[in-house]
């Protein structure tokens, strides 16, 4: 039997699940990923810890079903935020998550000067403080 592997890196938990072709769960592994709030309105996560936890859940599920039985892999993750890496692919800081508010003053300024509307007209998205663009501007 060949399986479909789903990996979900959420805000505070990572889940890896193997499904059969009928959509039935065959194996699952979950690990918590603690988020940090170094100050009011800030929400961050350790990128290396997230990677290590994700790898552990994948290894656990693959050990149960066999690597040669994985037909396809699907991956999803947190909505947005900034997961900044250097030229060698190493984190340069903790990830800033989607629910972080540090860029709220930037959003307010963009709303006041018309940039917010321009962003919406181009992208069809209404940015909020945890989006990548305002967070990068804050950085």
C-alpha cells in the first residue's frame, strides 16, 4: 500500500500524518513547538527547534509505514510572518509569527498615507501587522 504524507507546521504544534489512498489516517506524530513573547504583542518561534521537531515527526511516521511506501508529500505551515535566513540557509533570528503586532504602527501609517490601499489594489490582500511585508519594513 502506498501512502500520502501530510506535514503541517502550525503556530504551536507540528503534525505529520500518513494517509492511505482512501483518506484514512494510518500513522501520526505530533510535537509541541513553544512560541515566545519577549514583549507585549510579540510572537516568535525558534526556527531550528521547529525544523528539528518537524524532522522528528517525519522520522516517526516514516518508521511506521516505510519510506518506500510514501507516494507523495504535502506540506503546509503558518499563515505568514518572517522566517529570515542567511546565504547559507541558517536562521538569522527567531521567526516572527503571523500573530505578531510589532508592525502595527507601520500599518497605521500606510493607512494614513494611502500605501495600504495601493498594497490592496496590487495584491488583493489587506495586510495586517504579522504579514511579511510590514514585518520586513519593521526589521
